[in-house]
């Protein structure tokens, strides 16, 4: 077995960290530009129009919208709160909230480049499906209690 | 190997260039989107600077003190429940946008961290303690407690799914 390399000193450790961050800088900046564009182009009232009144279909739509959008979870709470007030079901809003933070189409290129393409595909697809399951389960438990 | 790395880095800069060109086209078609986009962009940059510094410091510390065998022990194949707990707690405590953590997680992957733990860490980034009061204000305490609990369980499931699928998809 190969002998493990000696620990790097502070200078080497700092250079290595700086290189890794520099490597990811263009991807991170690109993602932030995309998020800023989406935020400016899509009015918040637009999302409520997309829902039907069928819970399962709405949870799918909620998960889809949450996957496409990105940003601070705080924004998703405010949007989700507005959706609830406008009559969108709790299952759909929950799927939206969960997908908002767990699925990232906008961040996908960054995730694929830094963590691996296959990893990013499997993680995002499974998170999309899980958002619907988590929403159904959460609302079911809340209604039970 | 070195040429491969240079190519990867160049493709990252190409990615940024394409996004910038796309943004310029959007602003030419819809000039009113320029100021809100720039303001939003600037606000995100201001918000992530402290997180960027925190992640930089964490990466230096990881390079300096954390050896590959430590990662293998606590986040590797045989870490078991300990690994899930580290990923869940780490994900909940981590601050800032999700994409800021990719470089650090990439370093951990290289040192031997399991893909399932990385996925669970990313899933638990959804639970943010400082935001809980606002979340409770909009959705109520019961809903937030149940959702948090369900999401922690789901994060482990997701970690397992990601690992199993990646094992098959080689």
C-alpha cells in the first residue's frame, strides 16, 4: 500500500483551497446570474395560475415549479404562503417548498461539474420524486394529529 | 491529467460566458429586467461573501488537519449511522446557498466520503434553523415539526437511493 502523503503546511493548504474555489468561481457566478434573471423575469403571481385542483397533479406541479426556481428558502415561504391564501392545496405548496430547496435545475450545471454528472442527475431526479412523497406524507401526518 | 484539468476549468469559464451572453440578449429584448436583475445579483453577492470566507476557512482546515483516513472513518463506506448523523447535522447547520458548498463537498468526495452522505448533507440544507420562526409564522408549528422530521428521514432514503443507483450506473 502506498504510504500516505505528509500533511500540507498552512501555505499549501491555503493555496489548495484557493485553487478549488477559483475553479468553481465561474460556475457559481453563472448560477447567480441565472437566478437573478429568473427572479426579474417571472412575476410572483404567475405561479398560482399554474395549479389545478387535483391534489396529486398539483403536488407534481408544485414540485416542478420548486425545481425550476431557486433562491433563498425565505422567498419560498413567502411565495408558498401567498399560494395557500389563493387556494392552492397544502400538498402542492409543501411539494413546492421541498423541491425549492432540494432540487436545483438552475444549479444543476454547477453540481454536475463539481460533484459529478451522474451524481447530480440521480440526486435531482430522486429529490424531485421525494418532494411529492414528502408532501403527501407530511400533510397526511398533519391531518392525523 | 493536467490537460484534462485545464479543459475542465476552461469549460467552466465558457459556461459563465454563455450565461453572460444569454443575460445580455435578455436585457436587449427586455431592458426593464436589467436593474432588478443587477440589484438582485448584487444583493446575492453581498450575502454570500461571508459564506464564501467561511467555506474558504473550512477548506483550508480540511486540507490542513483532516486526513483521508479520517473521512473514510466518519464519512466513508463503513461509517454507518455515524456517517448519516454527521451528514444530517452538517447539512442542517451549514449556512448560505447550496451551490457554495459544492467545492468543499467535492474535496470530501475526493478524500473518500460516500455519495449517499453527500446527498443527505445536501437534502438537509433544506432545514434552516435561523429561518424556522418565519416558516412557523407562515405554516404553523405542527406543520414545520412534521415536515422537518419527514425530511430528515427522506434525506437518508435519498442518500441510499443515490448510492444504489450510482453503483448500478457505472
